[in-house]
């Protein structure tokens, strides 16, 4: 499964059935509509279409309050949260 999520938290593209939300600066939820607690996540910063990739250190883990979602963060080299578009792949 995959999701391409814009910096504002809106969904740009997905494998289907995905919703996304920006929680706060540099923090996002990607809900895949099924339990993904036993899955692996790969996140990378990048736009869904043609454009530049500003760069970010990405983190992805289980969402503690939602077994169907991943919690994703984007940070600068100085460890400050930053809004960035990203790609998320979930492998189950």
C-alpha cells in the first residue's frame, strides 16, 4: 500500500482507501482503513508530482490511537519539525 501526502496533510495519491491528516507542524497521520500494526513503513520526503524535494528526515511508526494508521514526522537537520510532502509505503 502507498500514500503520497502533501505538506498540508491532504492526500495527493494513494493505493486506495487512504485518508490523511496533518496533526501539527511536521506531524501527520495516514490511515489505510485496515489494521497495519504488523506492517513495516518506509517514508521519504518528496512531492507527489513534478517539483523539488526540499529534504527532511522522516520518521514513521504505528499510530498509538489508531491501529489502521501510521504516524509520520518530518524534521530538519536541527531536529525541528517541518511541514514537507512525503511518500509512505506500507508493507504487510
